[in-house]
C-alpha cells in the first residue's frame, strides 16, 4: 500500500463506489444498446451530424448527471463509513498500546452493534489490564516476601546448621567425657575391689593379732596368778622367818642367860660361857640370815608386786590392743560397707554413663539427621528462592506486559 | 624353805662365814689365856650403851607381862612374875634420864640382883656378854661422873664405842627403898 493508487484501491468505499459506477455504466450501456437495436432505424436520423449539437448536449448532461451521482455516492458512502473509521482508529490506538478509546456510535445498525460490542470488549480488556497490573504487583510483592522469607530461612538454616554442628561436637565431647567417666568408674571399681582385698587381708591379720593378743592375755593372766601365788608363798616364807626370828631371839636370850650363868659359875663355867657365846653368835647369824632372807623376800615380793603391776598394765595394754583391734575391725567392717557401696555406686555410674553414652550417640545420630534435614531445608530454601526469583521475573514480565498498555479513561 | 635358803646364800658365802667364825673362836681362847679379865653385860638404853658386871645379873627375860602397881616412883613400871618369883620392873629409860619407851612383848629386861633385892631393869637392847681386860675398865669421865657419881662407876671403851659401867647397888637402892 505504498502507492496512493493502491491505498485508494484498498479503501472499501472507493472499491464499492467504483463497482457501482462500473455496474451503472454497464447497465446503461446495455439499455442503450437495446434501445439502439430496437429503435436503430428510427434513431438513425437522430444520430446524425445534424443533431450533433444536441447529442453533445445530451452527452454532456449525461456526464454531468453521472458526476453528481458519483459525488452523491461518495458523500453518502463517506457518511456511512465514518463510524467504521472511528472504530478502526480506536483499534489501531489499542494496537499501539493506547487502550480504552471508546467508540460513540448511536445508530442501531450493524455498525452500532459492532461499536457497542467493541466498547464492551474494551471495557473487558481494561479490566483485564488492571487486573494484570494488580496481580503482577501483588505477585512481585509476594515474590519479594518469599525471597526475604527464604533468605531468612536460609540464614536460619545456616545458624541451625552451625548450632547443630556445635551441638554435635558438644555431644561428641560429652560422649568422650562419658567414656572417660566410665573408664574412671571402672578404675574406681577395680580399686575398690583391690581395697576390698587389702581390707580382707587386713581383717585376717587383725583376727590373727586378736587371737595372738587373746593368747598373750591368757598367758599374762596365768603368769600374773602364778606371780601372785609366788607373792603369797613368799609371805608364808616371811611368816616362817618371823617364827625363826623369834626362836633366834629366844635362843639369843637363852644364850645370854647361859653366859650369865656361866659367868656366875666363875672359872668352872668358862667353857660353858664359850659355848653360850657360840650359841648366841649362831642365833645372831640366824637373825642376820633371816634378815637377809627377809630383805630378799621383800625384794622378791616387791619384784612380784612390780611384776603383777606390770602384768596388769600389760593386760590393760593387751585389753587396749584388743579394744583397738575390735575398733579396727569395726572400722574395717565400715570400710567393707563403704567399699561395697562405692563399688555399687561406681557400677551404677558406669552403667548410667553407658546409657548416657548410647543416649548421646543417639542424640549425635539424631543431630546428624537434623543436620541432613537442615541441609535439605537449605537446599529447598535455595530452590524456593530461585523459584521466587523466577516468580519475581514473571511478575516483572507481566507488569511490563501490563505497562505496555496505557489505559485511557 | 631350805631350797630358798640354798638359792639365796651361796655355798662360798657360807664357807666364808664358817671361816670367820673359826678365826674368832681361835682368837678368843688366845686372849683369855693372856690377861686377867672381867665379864660385863652390855645393853643399850636410848642412844647410850651401858654395862653391868655379870655377877650382878641373874638372867635376861623376854615377853614381859608387867602388872602395874600404884603409888610408886615413875621409874617403877610394876611387878613381874619370873618363874614364880615376883620382881619389880624398873624402866631403864626413865631411870637413866632418857625418853621413856613403851613396854611390850619385844621388850627385854635384865634381872639385876644383889644381896638385898632384885629388879627387872628394862632396856632397849641387850648387846651381850663381853670379856674385857681389867685394865680396860677406867674411871668415869669427869663430865659424866658429876651428874651421878654413884651410878656411873667406870667407862669401858669397846672399839670406838664408850660404854658406861653402872653401879647395880645404886640402881637397886631406890628399888629396895620402895620395896621396904
């Protein structure tokens, strides 16, 4: 449609007018030909040079009539085509993005119907464009929200992953600690068992020493009683000594008396006085001996008393030793109890620690699962983020599409 | 008891005693044969040693069962039955001016006598009968002689010990006075 002729030919009005003109010319030509065939003879004279002026006039008037007709046709055609032109303009504007130009045609004919339908359609499209705008706006908002939420989720997931790794490390440390605790508890158990053995041997030794002490006690008691008997016996000796002393004293007196008698007898008693002196000396030596014996007896008695006292002290000490040994035995019993309790407690600790260890292992496994889930969540978050970005792109696209139309109110 | 003695006194000691005894016996016989001798009985009253001539001593008695009698001087403690004979008891301690002791079963009395009377002279300890040369009997020391010139008639030195020889007549004089 570059050339004007082609543009002209493309116009419906002109095509229609040209067709009608051509049709009128053909019909008139046929009419005229029929008239000429029927009335050629009669018309012959008319179409002569004589009548040339008149014929020319007729032709001129015919041409004039034709021109007026054409002009009328064009005017009418233009008038009929005007609403269509308006519609077409509006459509062209819509195609350029300027939508919403309504067509005002008040007629009831096909053009009017078309215009009303077109107006309705425009309204619909405007509504659609609005909706698209709104939707894309909301879509972009939602996408950005999703994006931010996903970012938050991603950072949360990262934190969660860090926390999980920390927790896992802590739990592993805990597990190591539990292992140590369990080892220590086992060591405690073995030590307690060793202590139990030592305590048992100590108890055995204590029993032995108790027996030995009882034996010592019995020995001491028997020796004490023997010593006491010895003391009593020596007292008896002392009594006998007293008797001997008395006898010696009396002998001494007797000897003295004998000496006196001898002296009174004078020369005759000389020899007797010697005998009396001898008897006296013997008595004195007996007294000396008894004194010596009594000294020795006293010493023996003192020694015996010392011995008895020493034995009593010994007995007391042995009793003290026995008491001490009993106390030690009680202490050992106590130690046994404590060791047993310790063993039980250590075993309980060990068992509890084992449980804790397995629990911790479970926690570690759970934590690893949680970490995997968190990684999956992070991956999902990334997917969601990319999807949200795509959504945002779509929203941008749709908003671009929407903004391609400028709505004219 | 004999066992104990055996244990306490060793055989050597016993032998030594016997040896000493033999020596003493030998010497005594030697001494008596050389000089004129007199026999004295030595006893102790308080812290002093006294002696009387054996001629004046009848006997020595123990286990004094003294019956107190009233209205007598302080030195007369009572009377005593010596084998059926009543004898007065003179407290030597009081008589010789030392602290009076108590009479008991252990007390010893020397029965002194002269022609007139006799008394049981209570002493603290009887030393024994000694023989001394007559030269050994000396007059009393002036210091002691002044107090009782009649009582202490002589002094005898026995080793380092001074023994005062008592006059039995002087002792018996107040006793006889009391008795009369």
